[in-house]
């Protein structure tokens, strides 16, 4: 994976702290399996990115601000996918678009996305998604005994918290 920085299109939608080096202490397929849910499980990064893309198309007609925000968050989520796929590979896994054993190992489907044209409902779904992502990463940090992976997940959590704050601000603006 190429080194990254935050001076890309999603600037402002990712925490300003640098991402840690993408490495693991040693291969561990159990850890790779755990991270598959974060990568492409029903509530993982691939679902979040896809949902934000959809919301961008819908919201850009109703609220340009929200449409721009969700597109930039989608790009940040793609970056998380890139990071997770590199970690999964280093752990000896194969980052295909499916969840891990915790979600039944099912392949990703577009049915994971809630297709809503209601801005406030979309915002609530996004807020729940970011909250769930943070909880999942925090649980995985407790389960994984690899300091490199823990640092990577903590850094991703920083972005998810930022996304959660932006979404909460939009709820305050548009859903009174």
C-alpha cells in the first residue's frame, strides 16, 4: 500500500493526525477474519461507502451541503477499505467483499444499503452506522493482541468519530 496523507479530496473529513504504518506483528487468520466484517460485512466500510455514494446522488438535489459531505466521507471510507485490505492480506487473509465468521461469512449485497429519499432518515441511518462502526472497531481492539493493528484501528476510529460529529451537525441543521 502506498503511503497516504490527508491532503486529498476528503481533507476535512478525516482526522488530521497521520495514519500509522500499515503492518502487523505476524500473520493471523483469526484477526483477518475479524477485520473482514469491518471491511465488507453487512455494516462494514464497503456498505458505508456505498450508502454514502447513494445518499450523495439523492441529497445533492435536496441539500448540496449534505451531498458534498457524504461524498467526501465515502472517499474517506474507501481509504479505510484500502487500509483494512492491506492489513487483512498481511494477516494471511483474502479481502474479498464478504463479512467474517461473525456475520456468517456472507458475501456483500446491495441489500445492505437502506435506500431512502428522506434526508432526516438518511442522516439517522448514517449516524447509527458511524456509531456501530466505532463500537465494532473498539470491540476488535479488545480482541486483537497486535499493537500495530490496534493503532491502525484507533486511527480509523478517529475518522469515524469525526464523521459522526458532522452527521450530528447536519441533523441539527436539517431535522429540527
